């Protein structure tokens, strides 16, 4: 499945506390989490993000606490993919568990800018910046992990 969207660009060390602030962790409502996604780092994010958009970030995206709420808030906000130079390990696994596609690609994270239009095939790792024509290659997930993401998360894949 090809993903296409407009990029919301962030820097290094985007912490789970700015992805979804701790003051909103008293809810498990995906809709409520989406309303507060990124609000401490980018207050206008929820008014700009459109279904299918893509987050691109530098190193260590999702660092901080191990809350599953962070990738859940991103996915619920409509973001279809996160590309980063690197991910904090717990965020990486939580994203897979809830079915949020993520790709590590330092070259793409550096070259892609805020507002660029990007298309990507997460199954092959091919990333194209439609705004500049540049193409990048990320390591795709092995089939068993891709199946979890395609199913919408670990629990859904186990139900199948």
C-alpha cells in the first residue's frame, strides 16, 4: 500500500511527553488523544494535520516514557507514517504493536522538509519526496512485522 501525505517535520529527541502530554493520559479514547497530539511541541498540529499526512523527524523520535499513548495519539490524529533518522526502542515497538507504520531513514529525515509532499511504500521501504523528486531507501520490516502493521496492530493480528 502506497502512503502519500504532507510532511510535518520535527527535530531531535521528540519526547513522548510532547507527543501526548501526561495530563491527557487519564483517557484511553483515541479521539481524545488525537485532539492533544503534539500540542506541547506544535500547538497548531491538530488543526493542520490531515488524514494520511506523514511525520518526519531527526534522531531519537519517541524518547522518554514507555507510554503506548504516544503512537496511538499519532495514529488517531490521521498520520499514516512516521519517518525518522532513529526511534527510541520502546516507541518503535509500541508503534508496531498498535499498527502505526514507521521507517528509519537518516537520509530522508535530513532531506525532507516541512510541508513537502511525500509518497512511500512501507512494504519496500521506498520513500519519494514528491516536492523535490529525491528518492530514499529505508529497511522495510520483515514480513511477520509487516503483517502486524497491516492487521492494524498486534492484537488484531493475533485475532486473525
